[in-house]
């Protein structure tokens, strides 16, 4: 697989963490070995079988014994440092009610998951899996005796309900889910027995396991049949009424609400497979709280049921400054977003000792600090012609003084770079990453002249083929990533010096996405993903459907619909070749062969030079209290690596 990062950089010395060990060939099964020969220090742990609060419920007869609550083969989690102790609450926070933070922190329990090194998919909810040689069949074996958080059995029937009755039901999901499709056709699902299911695809789907592992809240493991069937008309004559009683217009809306993931954090009665279950909905005004799941199906190497922590609490504030104050006052145990900015790091560093916390490192999967995406299928046909000219894009790139932006906007961190795979990726190409990054006004002018823009007006602005001044309106987020606008303000001057006007259109997220969805932007700016894992995050390297990566929506529509879709514009042969190559990537079961195919996709992206970047992405960081234990010193921060869930929060504990 792709990332080539030394595990010693990734994990604390003296311990590693893995959920399972892999067995040879195309089969994987559960186990307790962490795969690197290291064993956790178990000397400091005080856990003993189960949490005292649960033992009290067992003693009173209100809860079955722990042996009856665990599956026959519970997943074994090797702690990062040592066996933990029970008790305490993980205090976290967020600005406004943002469910995606919960998805990534608490909701990551798919059938299969990524290991910490982000180079292998391993079992999780599934105890094991097998893949056919041609990557058309995937068989998952579940854990016998596993239960939902309300004690009801979790079996193959839950997977069938989630897939056959919801995902593949045209009344509920008319378009299905692309995750389960090959060439627009859905997979079929067979129940082999109560703990075994097999997906069969109409053609090879080499990235299916990766796609399952990428998702923080996968539909297959969070839609309990016994609870949701009351909303399904095939199971209940009163489905519509039950849905209306729950505040929905009808049974379809109720089930779509569940499929979309919103029910996880709004319906506290919904059974879950997570380590903690909510006691308050996300609509709570000031905080959202979670308590331990008594039927959680993971244990530590000594057989102690996880999680160690009794609960999780998210303070919901309306101002980033409040959350920053809470952090520097030591009221947050572990946090990695919103307040952990480059600008805030000196403030947080100054209070580190008094507040009793340290930093941990986050390795970004970002492409760049600033990625400028000209709309190559812009609705303005004159600008479309200009933007599609490669010399024009190269000229704009050479006109940017990247080092000045790095010094002024990014605290002198980073190196001049284009949006391309990072050195940490197995697909790194230094030439791709550094091409056209030299600040050279003369060379910029040569390329802009070569693009045919040789005439200027009285103000020195180049004239397009229609005789009008060449200007670019760049859409930018006004409510997040404010450094993007800061960088554009500098770029405005650089491009003015070579005869191109830049204006910044700052918009809040909601309106910005409406503009992008309609392809009404002339250009937009973002950072971008796929710096480490281009195979599973390719959308900035070729025209693919999306919003933040939208640089040629007309081409993407043409490629997706064979030219028949609304707004389709036939792309050049290079883009067609990229899509064909990436389809081969998606079908290929062999990771090494996938990488070879992806190198061809990236080579074309390098030659075409679709996007313009500024510098290498900045490393991120988080804040963790000294007594908050079993957290890694360094990990990945990426859309396809659901962090912090991927670091196994169930083995975090408080050392008081």
C-alpha cells in the first residue's frame, strides 16, 4: 500500500496498537498480535474485567454478566502505552453542533478499518474477511454473539436489512450508493448463515475494502433491523404513522434520515455498536454527553472489556475564542480541531505547563496550503478558452512569489510546491511537486504571451481573444481556512504585475457550495486532499465529480454519462485516458499493480498541469492533557483516515 512512514515516528516508543493480525493471501482474521513484535506495558493497569459501574449493575441483576455481553471472539486491542484503568470522562469541545466531529471521533466502527500505519485494511466489526482473486466477491464473517448497545443480537440479518431493504431499495435510495456499485450496477448480497455474508459485484471492485475502511460511519454497521423496521412498510403496517410520530413526513424520510447518519446523534434510542452511546442529542444547547456501551465488543490483552473511559462530553460553544480559553485553562482533555491553528500555537505553547498538556503531531493528507482551481469548463466561453490553455496556467504559476506567501501567511513553514503527492507517499514525484514553482516574472510573461495574450489595455491588463481585459474571480471560503484569502490578496498583486486581474469572492460555506454545485465559479481556492493516498483520494488529479475539487465539472459530467448529461462538455483525450486508467485502478485487486496504474494517472496530471499550488501543507497538531493516556504521539489527519476514531479511543484512559 502507499504510505511509507516509519512506524517509530507514528507510535509511542515501547508500544503499538493494532486490532488484528492479517493472515496470508486474500484472507484476514482477528487476533491480538500488533504486528511489530512489541508488547504494551501492562504493569500500570488497574482494569479488572469490566467497569465497576457495570459490575454493580450485574450484581443487582440489571445487566447480564460480562461473559454473556461479549461475543465469543471479542476484538483484542493492544494499548498504545499500557493497560488502562476504568473511569473518567473525555472532555472535548466544538463550535456549534457539528456532527462530522462525532462521526470521526466516536462513530468509526465499520466492518473493516485501517491500521494505524494506514497501509493495511484489517477486520473490525467483521472477525475476518475473504476476497476472491478477481475482486468480485467479498465474504465477511461476523463475531458470534455480538450485540447492539441495547443487548439485541447483531447478526447477518442486520447487514441484509441495511443493504437489501435500505441501500438497494429504490423506494428509499433511488440512486443507490456508489460504494456498492460497479459500472452503475449494484452488488448483490447473500446471507450464508447468521454470521456470514457475501457481496458479489458485477465486475472487479478492487477498492471495496479501502472504501469501507475510509468511511467514519458506514451504513452496514449502524442500521439495526430490530429498531428501524418499525419505519419500514415491508415490516410494519404502521410504518408511516411511526415515522410521523417521530417527526418525519413518512416512512421513507425516516429511513433516509437514518441512512444519512443524522440519527446517530439525534436519536438517543437508536442502538449502536460504538464504545459510547449518547445520553443527550446533538441539539442540546450547551453540551453533548455519551456513556459507555455495556455491550461493547472489544477487550484489552488481559480480557478487560473496553472502553476504559466511562464517557465522553462535548461542550458546544458558539465562539472559537471560548473553546481556546477552555483549552488553555486545562478544561479540554484532547482536541485537534478549530483551536489548533498555526496562529494559536504560540498561545497554546505558552500555557502548556500551567494547564498540564502537551502537543501531538498530525500528518496531513492535504495537497497544498493553497490550491487554485481554474474552472476549465467555465460557463463564460472566452474564459474557458483562456483557462484551458496550459501556457496560461504555467504563466500564472511562475508569477507567484511563493516564499513571500510562506513567510507572511504560513509562519515561514513549508516549501514551494504544486498540488501533488507528498514525499510521504509511495507515489511521490519530485518533478511533479516542484514544476513551475520558480518565481520568475519574465518567464511568466513569456508563457502568457505564448498563450496568445499579447495585447494590453491602458492599465497594462492583458486582453482576451474578445478584446476584454483578462480577469479571474476566485471563489474563497469566508467562514473557514481564512489563510486562503490572505494568500489570494498577495497573489492578486503578483498576477496584476503580469497583466491579469484577480478578484476575491469570499462566501460562507452554504452559498459557496451552491455556487460550486452550479459550476458558476470562474475559479475557486481550497487546500485539497490526496497528498498521501492518491489511489483512494484521486479527485484532484483528474476530472471527477465533487465540490471542493471542482475544476472541470463539464468534463466530469461527460465522462460519467458518456456525453449525455446536462452541462456535459467533451474533455480532451488526456482526461479520457485518465478516467480509463482510474477505472482499471478501481478494478485491480493487487495493491502494487494499482499503484503502477495510478502513476500513469498522475503522470498525465503532471503533464496537463490542471491546478496551481503555493506550498507544502503544514503539519497539524493536537493538544492532549498529561493524564490523558494511550494517545499516539503522531498520526495521520485525512479525510480517508477517520481520525481520531482510527487511533482506537476505546483504549484511552485517564491516569489520575
